[in-house]
């Protein structure tokens, strides 16, 4: 029997966290990541900056933590990983954190004056509070290569990120590189290519890949419509196409997919962005499409 496609069923959305210092001083949280630490608390990291939007001035990451994802208050800690002006970084974007080998690994983009050669950067931590940047940077790519997301499949790690088909602009792509040690990465291949050409923005931002039954789903942010995330299904985690577009309305910007084994095994989708008052969250069911099974 062929692999059945999937249905995505989002639930009701609510506020997850507002990290503004006060109502009179609003700050936004853009591209972000959530991870449950060894301290049994959830930790959030993300682009953090006072309103209004200033993407090239985003020079630090929010760090906040809470006991759970279902209503516990969040504690905002000191920001982490400020842009390092001494090495030419002018801003830092889109952290993604995983746990491996007793440490936490944060992958993020380090922006410089050269948009054709953005730096994909790594920092590690033992406790999610103190981070040590890895030297040298992992690799450079353009245009504005950013939004890394890392998963493990088989014996290899895969990093998905946003770029264009040429460093100075072209078709918007989700590129993917592989590694066995999280430090040395292969040359890129193309996991998804849009028909839209450009430099800034584009319809392949904030890529996120998850397992779905016998297949995979790629989530991307459609920046032309700010609060819109698209989802593509494929049986190959290294290749997605427009024919796999799923019929679902996800009005999130910079969406992350979060699994919570301690919370009844539920899966959540989060969102944020400029002028959005922090982060939102809602449940997201990923179900087999039984209508397709009945047609087989």
C-alpha cells in the first residue's frame, strides 16, 4: 500500500510569552527555538529587539525559561550571544538548539556587511545559560543565508537553511547540508526551490522539517504574506516540491514545531515576529489522511 499523505489540524492559538520589559517598552521575539533542558524546564531563545522592526540591528538573543508549555509563567534571563563586532558581526539571527553528547548546540546566522557570505555559526553550552562560540564559523553562504534547523536521520545530521540559488540573489531555496560530527558540513544540496526570485525575504524562510509517519513535512515561512506558514509533504527528507503542498491554514510567522513528550506527547506550533507581542503557541495534530487510504 502506498504511503498515505497527512493532514495537519491546528488548534486554538494563545499567547506563549511576552518578553517586553513593560507595556510602554514593547520588544519583539522573531525567529526562535524551544528546548526542554536537563533541569526539566523549557527554554526559549530567539531574536530579541525593541520595536519597531530593525533586522540589521538585532544583536542579541532572548533567553527565557518556564516549567511547562501550558501556562506556567516565563522567567526572562540575561540575553545571550551578542553580535561580535570584533569579528565583523553586525547582527545575529535565528537560533536553533539541540541536545547531543551531554551538551547543547546552538546553530545561528551571523550577519555581516557582506550579504552574499553570511556565516553559519555554532555555540555550545553545558547549562543553556553560558555559551561558547565555536571557531571558526561552520560555513558561509548567501544571499543572507540564515534560519538553520538541524535534525538527525540515520547516522548523519542534516542542516536545513534559507539561501538563494546564487550568493548575490536568485531563486529562493531551502538548502541542506550533512555532517557526522556537527562541526564539518558537506557542500549544499537543494531540498526545496521556489519559483520566486529575489534577495531579501522570500517564501523559504524559517524552514523546519519533521517526521510524519513514513514521510516528512517541510514547513517554511511565506514572507510575502507575513503571518503565513506553508507545509510540504515528501517521502524523501532531502527533496520537497510544490506537488506536496498540504491544505492547511497556518497563520504563524517564523513557525517552530515543538514535540512535548512530557505533555502527553502533544505537538505544538509556535510563532512570533515583528509587532506580534512575543510568541504564540497552539496544538498541531499530524494525522494520516484516511481518505487517501480508502481510495487505495
